[in-house]
C-alpha cells in the first residue's frame, strides 16, 4: 500500500509540473520600449478589430474570463491607469460613466506587462484531475494600439486517459486617448 501511494504521489507530481505553461516574450518588431507601467495609461476601444463578439473584447481578455457581461460591450471604452510597478487599474466606461473596474496584477518583463497566472487545479490522484492556466501580456505598438497575447491552457485526466487544449492568441485594440 505504501509503495502504491508513493507511486501515485510521484505520478501526480510529474503530471502537475510537466503542465506548467507560460507566455513567451517573442521578439516583435513595431512594439514600444516600456520601462514603466504608466506607458499603458490611456483609453482603448473594447472591440477586437477583426471580430465583433463579446468574448474577444479587451475587457474579456483582461478579466481572464469568458463569461458574459450585462453591459453594452460595443459602446464601451476601456481606460487603463498605472497604480504601481505591479498593478494597473482597468475601468469600463460608457460615455462619461464608469460601469465596472478591476485591478490587473503582474510585472514588467522585456517591454511587456505580464499578468499573474490565474490557475485552477483539481487533483484526485489516479481518478480525476483538472489543470487550467490563464494569463495575458500587454505591449504597445508604435501607433499606441494595445497588443495582448492571451494564453489559455487546460488539461486533465480521468483514470489514465489524458486530454489537453492549449491556445495562445494575439489581439490588437485601437488606442483612443493618452
């Protein structure tokens, strides 16, 4: 029995640590050099230029969530304001009215603001397990558009059957005021 438990714990640790995925800082041309989070201060369009659905909006990317909002996402503007080296406040504005806000936590790394991971782990060794990892990184283009790379990594197992779904997508949102 002890040997089985040791084997189960080792297997669980191998699976858990082999699934760690993070965003890579790609060498992109056309992005601004950023040395302070205040570089992101400004107002940006909420809609993704190529798609007009709620789940591709700037707000959805910043929330690290694909849940529906009760607000009019097509009319929204997102205002970003640096609070410190590790925090940026995002405000959903509709006209002059503030509808919602959230604080983005992360750090500056190689001209990107990289968010903290949003992880969910549900382990039941040898029976069921689920691992989700969400993260984004912000950069600014030369024409002050906000660039977002979004990582969505999910995998799990039922008994010994593994399944995974990984995606990294890039989005660009038009800058309005700075």
